C-alpha cells in the first residue's frame, strides 16, 4: 500500500506516533484536543489555547477561525488550523 499522508482522529494524534510516521516520509493530518501537548511557537512552548487566541486576532473566514505555524518539540513543522465546532458536525 502506498500513501502520501495519514489521517488520524484525536486518539492517535500524539507526538511519538507523528514522529514515527514522519520518519517514514509521510505527512499527518489529525484532530487534536487541548490536553497536555505543547508546541514550539516563537521562543517557547505553548498549548493550543494561547495559539488559538493569537489566530483569532489575525484571521477569520467561514468555519476556519485561524491557523498558525508551529513545531512539535522535536522540531517537526506543523500547521494548526482552528475550526468552529459547527464545522465538525
């Protein structure tokens, strides 16, 4: 089986699994919840809540509330998009 990316639900979208998939040369698309995960942004680590507040000030279009580029603590680049709850229904 060949693939370019892996689609995951919140249960699987964790840094160790993302790192392993990235090592295999694949991209990951996944849902995340605001739990204990931290992302590199600017000169520090941040959870989703502060990243969300930054996005809301800069973008708002339809169901997408905003997006921000960050990294996993190991350095893998990410694009995090925040969507409205209605978008998920």
